[in-house]
């Protein structure tokens, strides 16, 4: 009988050492509209950098049609990038509101060297997400996938 050893990587985040970074985040709804909501906001990256915590969401790195992150809970797509110095964060055909956190307004003015916000809407700072909530969801999925692997390995062993 052959036994397969499974390595389970439990995701744990040291929320005290995580420092926020500023990103441009754009929702990419299923109907592929260019008029979706977007933000210039602080995000908290995971230690691997593959997950960004923002606005009570965990955006996991993925590759979609026009997105590069996916909400861990809802499955919705998002485009995340650095903030552009020339202020052209949106796609050339895009439109819709772009929200900017109040604490980032002065930084943004200095970064793009202008005071014209081209339709940016100032909002109160978003709260730091509860990262531990998402760690539980991520660990649940790891355990579920390893349970599925166990079942297929056992079936292979029986046939083997």
C-alpha cells in the first residue's frame, strides 16, 4: 500500500507587520462594462503579495478576461494596478466614479502634480479589513481540497 503525504499550507497573516500600499482598484462586473466603480485606496498585501485586502474584501491574484484579481468570497473580478502619475488610471473607453480616500488626496496632488482630480470623488478612509476572517476562508478551502486529494489518492491506492 502506498501512502501519499500531503503538505497543507495554512495561511496565517501577521496583521501587525502588514503595511498598506496605495493602489488603483477597478471593479470588473460580469457584463464587461467600462463604467464600473473604481478606487484609489490603501490595500494591505499578504506576505506572499498574491492577496490584497481592501474594503472588507480579499482580492486574490488571478487571470481573467480583463481582470487580474478575484474577490475570494464573491468571485467578482477586479483590475488592480499602481496609480499612474499621468492620472490616466482608467481604460481610455472607461468611465464611472473613481473614489479616493481622504488621507490620500494630498499625496495624489503631489504625485500627479495637479489639483484637477478629473472626476475623483473624495470619500472617508476605508477601514482596515479584518484579515483573520479571510484566513479562515482560505484555510477552509485548503483543507477541503486536501480532503478531495485524499479521496482520489485512496481510490488510486485501491486500484493500484
